[in-house]
């Protein structure tokens, strides 16, 4: 048991997140300066720190001490944030918005690698991965075009709630779905008109959730056709719909999507093992996943993404490897590998508070195997993000072949483009390049409150998103 005191600052969250990488909540406690004056008990190990103005130096001290005490050397070093590639970008190219062609390089890439290793204590594997993705993004997606933004539209409904889920999702009847869509249509109409008035170019559209294909064919057609008719999509590089649950995918819905310009869909089995699907609450079958791929391929979609999760309850290394092999055989163009994150609002957290600390080496082994397998099949990693409370302190990585990246995924992680988010739970983000900062304009998460307060949701955007008069670099400034 550790007693840890940190004085000189009251902003302890970032340091505690690093401590949690090494120690379970039951293995330590943060103590006050007054408690630190009392000698530690015989069963306690005391660690005392003082903030002297350099947050990273304090983190390095904590990392080294806990590494020595526990024998662990987490590969992401002192980084606890979700965007390592963004950090590498800002070290290499600087934080200010300009085109890569005209912006002077702030640091050679080799120097960025040294900083990630020496100052942030990243393992060489993570340094290589981070900078490889940075270079690939630069060569494929480039910088956000001038006066551009991404559009996110949330459908907060799912057939069932997964064991690990903490997202805004609801299981409701058709009447409630229709009621929600009527409110969403109002926000779409307003936002599209305001975007046109300000001259914003829509670079990507991403419909997520929830499970958007929970909608029946008629409602899906109504939503997609409204988006196409209201927004100017002449500059749109990518239109994605998260088809998500294989049991919600039909030939009719795929036809509706294609007729309305959707080029990229996600089919997300998470695993190809029926026992695991039943355990985590996904009420679809492995055979339905296979059928969803068959009909989507037959429909001719340009890019099919699929999600797999490493570290699901009860799954060992061979089970994960088999799932990966099968989705490759099914023909996915874009594969996102998630490591299970145990969120506070999930049922899994209630069942096993410390699940994410178990079998850490197994998670790393799964991701290493996946990387080797995918690279051998012609895939490259194109975006990366991390989450708190992830099994094994690992990461989520999107792989693609034939440069079939997701522009929206890259933009949302690099945080250098505004995102206009519509629907319950949507958080719009305005980017100010001169200051390299974001302002968030959130919608309420509860879909019923969203419907009741739809005028307020639009007014928030009118004042805080579209209320800025200047637009530069595709982004509010």
C-alpha cells in the first residue's frame, strides 16, 4: 500500500491518472500535507513530491519511482492523454495553423522522436508508431482545407446495451425514435443554413451513435435525404454511417445509403465468437456478421470498416487472433482495433472494478499480433487514440489498406478542424488556430431533454458556434 503526497499544486488529476497506470485504486491513497507530517505505518510505502513549476518533470519523478517500486515500465511513459499523435505534430510542425507546404518545420522528426523518448519516456515501439502515423496522416489527409468543417450527427439508440458501454444509447420504440428525428431535423435545417451563410465547406459527414441503422428504411431514407438536400456536400470527401450492429443491416438500408451518397460504413462485430457476443450483450450472431459483409460487398461500398476489441471478458489470445483472421477474410478495408476500456458508467465496471488491470501482458500480446498480421496483409496504421482505464494501458488503432483512411477520424483526433455536432450527446468543437485551442458547444445527452429543448440547442450554436464572425483555415478563429 502506498501513501502519496503531492504538494505545491491543487491540480492533482493528471498525476493521479499516471499513478493509476501503475497502481489499482485499492493500492494507494493520496494524502494531505498534514497527513504527510505523520510517519507512515509499517505496511505503507510513502512517496512525497512537490510541484516546482514543471509538470512533466514531476511526472517523470513519479514514473521512475513507481516503475522501480512495481517493476512495471508502461510503454506510453508519462503520457496519459488520448492524443499522442497530436503531441508529435505540434513538436514537429508547431501549434499554429498554416499549410504544411508553407509552414517551416519546427523540429526535425528525429528530434521529435528524441523528445518523445527522453522527455515523455515513451518506449521505442510507441515512438515509432506515433511518428509513423504522423507521417502517414500528413501524406494522406493533409491539413484541413480552408473554411472547412466536419459534421457529426448522433443517433442515440441501440438494440441492446453492451456490457462495456458508457455511450449515450437508449432502447426505445418506433414512436420515440420518430419523435427524436423530428427534433433532429430542425437542428439539421438550422445548422445547414447557418453553415452555408458563413461559407463553411463540409469536408466529412459522420453519422454515429448509438447505432444509426437502428432506424428503419423509411426513417433512414428521410434522414439521409434531408442531410443531402440541406447541406452543400460538393466538397465532402467522406460520408460515413456506422451500421454497427450486424443484425440491423439489411439490403434495403444499404441501398438507401448508397442512393444518398454514403461511401463508408462500419460493421462492428467486436468479436467473432458467439459465446462472447452473448456475454457482452450484443444480440446478434456471428453468421449475421458474415451476411452483413456479404451484402455490403455485393452493394459495392467503397470502404467497409470493422471494429474488434482486444481483451473482452473470457477471450484468450487464440480467440482474438481467430476473430482478426476472419474479418480479414470477410474483406474489411479499414479495421479499428480497440482495447477494452472499463468506463465508470458501464455494467462491467460495476461487476469488476479492477478488470482493466488484469492480464495486461495478454492485451499487449494481442495488439502486437494484430499489428504484425495487418501489416503483413497490406494494412497501415492511420490514426491512434488512447482512453482512460484501458486494459493493459494500451491504445486504439485504426488500420487501413490502399489509403482508405477515415478523414473524420483523423480530424477529430488531431483537433485542428471545427466539428459541427448535431443530435443528443453531440459536442460541437470550434478551433481557434491563432491560439491553438478548442471551445466546446455541447448538446444535452438525454434524448428526451434534447427534444424538449431543441430551440435551446440551436440557440447555443447560433451564439457560440456560428456567432463568431471570422472564419479562417476551415475553422473558427
